[in-house]
């Protein structure tokens, strides 16, 4: 379960961001009957992957004749989810299990372990706000714990369980929240019985984490399953064989007022092509090649015939 996506922002930060969001998202009402198709405002957190997905959806919806506005980088989930609940945005890309945990006070939910139960649980939690969740894409982006090939070979590592005999010799790296978040160090202790030699506070699957693993400051680090850095650096993502992490497939979270059969059909069609490998490569285009999310999204949609 992604950490910053699951944790609520501080009260002051949330209040400030919410105030800013209200100003940014103030949009004139669309007159009734002005268009046969609803106008759709897509928002996302300040996470590049979600900006890419927002632009993918915007591209295919525009091609289908919808008027779409994209507002990426609105803040944390603690800002974006209330925005869709309050009708300030109409659609946002989220992650099934992490969203469910957020909607239950930041606590991981058993239903989040499986996408077949996570989506109905998300729908139930959002229903009173006039919001629902559509079918999941094939792109899974959940926490993974990675090691270098050298470390994997030295300690014969393939799964998280295989860390247990040697964890006390290794340093774990991750975001500052890792020591207290159920999907990170506490979960590794509870589910896998792992007790590391120490913990180094880094960033969330960012350049600090990648560099620390490469230069040996840490031997195990938390990254994301769709993070292109795992592939580009030839890291070994250890299999979560006891299912610590949730089913964080990318899902469309949408207001029921714009959830027409036409919109759902357009999103289902493109999401069927959005795999973990595909989003990993798109993430690299943005983070490593410094390309813009909108351009990357448009090029990919064109390549898959969206």
C-alpha cells in the first residue's frame, strides 16, 4: 500500500491545500441541455504516474467527443478524494487497496487484498458522496521491496520470506513513514518476522532510495512495482509471497453524474491495454527522459490504437 497515497496530510497542510484547491477548481456550471455528453474535469495527486493516467483518459475521452479539463498535481489523496466527493472534480485515477485504506482512516482493509473485493468495498464507502469506482486497469502499482542482483545472489533472495535468515545483517531503506506504516517495516515484522539491522529514512521510491540501494547505504529498499527504476537498474523485486501489500491496481474513481455508459466504455477499453509493464515504461519516459505526461500519454494512446 503506497505510503503517501495512504496517509492523511497534516491538518494545517490539508486546510491550506483545500483552500487553494477551491480557488483552482472554481468552474462555471454547465447549463442543462448544453451538450449531450457531460463535461469532465479530471484531477490527480502530485504523483507523475497519476498525471500520465489522467492524460491518457483525457485523450481518449476527447477523441470520443467529451469536453475534458485536466488538473494534475492538486496535492495528496487527502485533497483529491474530498475534491471528487464534493464535486470539484469528476474523475481521478487511484489505487484500489490504498484508496480503501484511506477511506477507513488510513488503516489497511482485508478487502483490499484482492481486487475482486477491493472495488466493491470502495464503491460502498464512496456511495453516499455520489462517487463510484469503475473496473480496474491491468496496471498494478504497489509497494515492492527490492535488492541489487549482487545482494540477491549473496543471500539467495527471491521472496520476502527468504530474507528472514539474514535480515539482521541488512539495512532497510524507505520513506520516513516506513517505521510506523503497516505496509512497510511493521508489516515486514508482523507478516514475515523480519528484523533488520537498522532503518535509513530516504524518500518514497525516489532518487534517494535508488541511489542508497545502488551505493550500498541500504541493502533492501521500498520501491513501487510500476517504478521504471526497478527495470532500468536491474534490481530484484522480492516476491510478496505472504501478500503483505494490497491489490493496488489503477482504477477510475468517478462521480456518478458523469458515469454514463459511454464514458465507462471509453475508459474500460483503454484500461484493458494499460498493463504494469506499459505504465512502468511511461513512468521512465517522464522521470528519466523528462518528457511531459501529456505528451507521453498521447503518444502511448496513439501507439495502442486508443
